[in-house]
C-alpha cells in the first residue's frame, strides 16, 4: 500500500491552507507534517512538499528537506506567493525547487497566490525596486480562496493518479 506525506512550511497560513486541502482528498495511509516535524522520508512512496515563496526563491528549510529526499522518490511541489499566478516571479521558486529535487521523480507542481503580511507589504512598498511588486501583492490579500483550494484538491487527485501509473 502506498504511503503519502504532505510536508509544508507556512508563515502566514497560506501554505498550510493549501496543504490541508491537498491532504483532505488523499486516500489511504497519509500523514501531514510541518517541515520541522519531518524526520524520515524513506518510508513514503509519494511526498507533497509545500512552501511559501520567499524573496523569489525557496525558504532555506525547504531546500534542506528537498536535499534529504531519497533519489528516485516521487514528489509533487506546491507553493504560495504574492505575485500574479503564471508570472516569472511566481515560477522562479518552483523552478529552483525542481533543480534541487533533480534526483527525485517530480510528478507535478502547483502554485497559487497567498496573502502577504501587511508588515512585508509596508516595508517593500517603501523600496523603489520592490514598489511595483508590493502593489501587485496587495491584490493577493483574499488568497488562497475557495477556487485556489479547489484547484489544490484537483492537483492532489491528479498527482495520486500519476503516482499509481508506475
């Protein structure tokens, strides 16, 4: 029987909401943990790994966990971000995570918007090089919304179907 792990890191609650949505539709032997709680990865057949985009990249704890994933392990990556979905900024962190996980079998990726802390928006809006991004990120305050979470559930179902094909 397949054993599934959903591991995530979440600072504002966005990524946790997506992780919970993914977890709720998974069937069988499943576990959900924060990245800090994950010790052993060998026992899982499929790992969903979620993180918030931080400075257009992967948080350090996420990098550490990705590097610990055994070679050939089936994984799915998901992230939350303040940028517009599909923009270069929303893709950069997933691309970086994919490179870090190149020894794994990446079945798919999912990304959606998430609210950015008001403190971060305030600080970044005062910086000329980040002002445009901060204005764009302000429109993410209602995310992840119902539609985003429904998409995350669909993603999880699709990934589990793919994982059974091998």
